[in-house]
C-alpha cells in the first residue's frame, strides 16, 4: 500500500470514527462512543504511517 493510500484510508477512518463517537455520545451509547474513538485514533495512526512512507518514498 502506498503512502497516499494509507493517508486516504486513515483520513476516512478518522472521520468515520469521529462520527461514531459523536453518535455514541448523543445516543448515550458508551460502547459506540469507545468504538468510534478507537477507530478515529487508528485512522490518525494510519495517516501518519502514510506520511512517513511518503517521506521515505515507499
């Protein structure tokens, strides 16, 4: 997977996770809120991996 793909997928998961987190908060669903927070953080990590790959040309 290229750095650009990682950044794109990371951004997607970050946005999706943020939405889940907000829905969980609004519906008083701690499980969904936690799931969203985890997905958002995983998206941030994947986005960083993409940036690093891009720097090193992978």
